[in-house]
C-alpha cells in the first residue's frame, strides 16, 4: 500500500486500541439504560460513573461537577447559553479567535439582545488580559476565552484572565477542546468555572464530550427533557462513548507528559525542513506559547486548498486554514484577527501531529511539500503583484 501520513490530529484522532477495548462491551452485553434501577441499568451506570471519576481526577475537581454532552460544540453552546440564560440579559466577553462553536453561540445570544465584546489578539494570536479587564462592565455575565487555538496552536494567558474574572465575580468559561489531554489542566489553579472538552481530539470516540461546571456556578439547562446528568443536560447518555472518553482521558494523563516533547521536536523538524526548502513560508502563532503538535504554515501566493489537495494525492492529510463559503474562498477568521495579510493568509496549511507521527512521516511530508508548492506557484501565483 502506498504511504499514508495523517497530520490532522486537531480535526480528529484515531481511537486508541485500549479505548476501543473498553467501549466494546457497551455496544454488546452492557446495554441497559443508565437511568434504570435494575441490574442492567446499574451496569451501564457503573461504566459512566467510572468515566466521570476519571475525568474529574484529571481536572482535579469533583465528579459531580462533570456533565457529559455530545461534543465540544454542544459544550460550548451550553456554556455560553447556560451562563447567559441564568442572568437573562447583559454583556458577554469573548475573543475574535474562538472556535465557531463559541463565536456563533455568542452571536446567537447577541441576536437575542445580549451585548457582545470580542476582544482582539496580537500578531501571535494572544489575547491581552488587560483588554479583557477593560471590556468588563457591571452587567458582564460571562467571559469565554479558549485555552489553545485549534488553527494556529497559540495558548492564551488563561491564568491571568481567570484571576481577573474571579476578582470581578464573573463566570469564566474556557474552551479546552484542543488542550484537555494534551497539556496538564488544573481548573482550580487557572480560575476556571466552566470548561469544554471533547473525546475525539484525544484518541476517544466522536460524539462524546463533556463540560466541567464549578459547583455554585449559575447556569440554566439548554436541552430539556428527563432528569439526566443531575438535571443539567437531558437525554439518555451515550454510555459507550462516555466510557471511551473516560478511558481516553485516563490514558492521556499517563501518556501526554512524554508525548508533548516528542511531538514538539517533530513539529520543529517539520518547520525547519519546510523552511530550509521552500521560499516565502512562515509559521503562524506564538513561537513558544503554543500546542506541542500544531504547525500552521503560511505559504505566500499559493492557495491552501491546492496544497491540501496536492498533498492528499501523496497520501498526506492536512487541513486548509481557509474556508470555502458558497464558492468563495475566505481567509481564516483567526489569521485575519492576527493581522495576517491576504497574500499569506490564503496559503495557510495546518499540520497537526499526534501519538503515531514518526520522523519518517515528517521527512516524507517535507519532501512532498517543496515540489508541490513550486509547481503551484509557477502555475497559478495567487495574489502575486
Ligand atoms: C477549540 C475547539 N472548540 C470546539 C470544537 C468542537 O468540538 P466537537 O468537534 O467535539 O464538536 C473544536 C473542534 O475542532 C475545537 O477545536
């Protein structure tokens, strides 16, 4: 079989074999509804309880503060709409570089009458905590800032923002979908009240995720129905997925410390290799305050989609940092907020590495990128004067 290299771990990851092994019984012999009080139900409930304990222990919180959801998107929507709904009206602070799950939930609340401030970022994609401080109003009901940016990998100064939120008594939500399981995360030390995370970014299944809600944080339910999840989120739980999430988090607790420097070294090998061979290329995001495995490369005067498709033909999976909306290719909102000009932003390619990435994979990608970009620039120089 021809070579295949997956460098899109920020989009999703393969399920870890140990995670799959723990999930399998919940598709077979353990099929009860976890809300049922008979033995069939209790067995399912035990699997879920263990998963809750595992997540809580990773975050250094109580298991009663963990609510399971269907994805990072639901967790983000729940966080914003739940916090806003508890107050009914007021002002929300977020940043211009959030995932759309936060930004569009915030815009939906704005359409309902909430005021919204989206603070900007510097050239590295970092939010200035003083901008958050200055944006606070007497009626601010929530601050939502992501931990790591999914596109460029920049880490935000969460501890400093958490301190400001705490001083002012404002609930602080953090989208940690790209960091839980990749970096240590102590919500108490960081002053976080609400935290979103998702299994499929950390070798768990898709459609299983969660939200930490600090005891005493006022939040309304967004999904109504039965009495599940201590009445915070109605709906029969995705037991197998939740068991997988718990196992994935537990495994990450053991593996991430050794993996982070290994993956960071491979990311540097990728960047150094590309930089040495390809002219007019930049690494976006912060040089040091960044996720270990994310490299967002900006190729000037090339269309990112063309690079993604060209690499796909070589068996390499990466993602474009631009989005195609109704036929028009638009630059990423993150790069635009960072002040990256169009000639660079249109050629953004995100490579995100993971636990199976090897040095040979990286060398193969570097080998394929150089002739591809050269060919594309010759054929169709995008935005060249
Ligand atoms: C930062 C961030 N937040 C939220 C999400 C949405 O998570 P999910 O795919 O589990 O809905 C993603 C997924 O890419 C993400 O990167």
